[in-house]
């Protein structure tokens, strides 16, 4: 396995520059095989156990992925001609080139994945990975709604719940992967919903068809990635196990595409 200088190893696999890595090393924040190192000339490989601020350093495979807890009142867009706040106003500027895996609308919140590889973003966006949401509606969950959740639904006019300027009229809703009614009342109801697609304002349009409005919508997981205790407006990098799961999934997609040819 190729040896490289410690500062280069850190900068290649984190968001730190080499100069910033040197400062971390000199400050005693880096360990190699359990020992604090302050020698800037040390050479290492991933056969060594490298720790940065008490956390293990994992090899990055050509891309970085972050989990962001999108807040209500933020657009998932680079900029807005009406001057509204975007997620990039909250995120540090070093993530300005990251692309979002799908979107959450202005009034929604929760887990959003961002990555600096367009191909990875595309693969995740068009995947059938399960997305889990908590949905609050201003009405009761009816038998007709449950039937549609279980069997799917084709709607000729699915504009209710969509954006006023959207050109999408009709929509086919696949059966939900799962759902659980947490509270069911005439005024407000809360449902945990699991779907494996991400059409434009899909859940808002689904419930809009039944003449109820989605008051709150929060995504809490995407595939094997959970929002956990991440606070609104905060972000974190993928863990080593999350990168491993993503690599396995991308490899699986390659094999599937190869079998289809």
C-alpha cells in the first residue's frame, strides 16, 4: 500500500487543506496507531490506524457525502430570484459545489443528502431506496386513503398539493412500502410513511387528492442513512460504515445494469 505524508492523507480524506492538516498535527490532534504524532514528515498508509480529534480517519473513494438537516423555510436551490433563503446560505461555503440528492420543498424539513459526485447523486436520486417521512395532515386518515396507500393510485388531476407554477398535472402513485398511523383525529392526524420513489411533491399531492393539506412533512431516513439526533441547520459527513454501504449499493447497481444489457 502506497505511503504518503500524513498531511496529504488527511487533506485527501477530509475537508481540511494540507496547511490546516499541518496545524492539527502540530497541535497534537492526530494519532497514528494510538500515538500522538507531531512530526510533519511522517509517512503513513491506511494500514495504519489514523485518528483525527479522537475519530478514525477513513479512506475516501473519490467523493464525499454529507447529511444535512434541512430546515423549514429553506429552498433546495443554489439561488432564488425572490431572495429567499437556500440551504447553501446555511451550509459552509466549501459545500457550494455539492449537489443535493433530490429535494425537499420550502415548507418541508429533515434529511437531505448532498454529494460532490454528479454520478453518485444521480444513482441515489433515481434509486428505489426507501425514504421514511413523518406526515401531519389537517384531517382524518380515511379508509379511501389507506386503500390508496396499500394499492397505489392514478390521478388525472394531481395539482392540489403541487406548486402553483408546476406543469405536472397527472401523477401515478405507487403503493406505499409501509405506513403507520400514529394519531388519527378529525382535526389533525400523523402518519409515518415509507415510500421508495421521490416524485415532485408526491406526498403533498397524494393527500391533496383527498382534500387534506399536509401541515408538516419531515424526512427522517433515506436508505440506510438516518437523521438521528442531527439538529436543524447542521450537517455531518458520512461515517465509514455509511460509505461502505454506499459503495456496496453502487456496485450492486453496476451489476444489475450489466445483467440488463
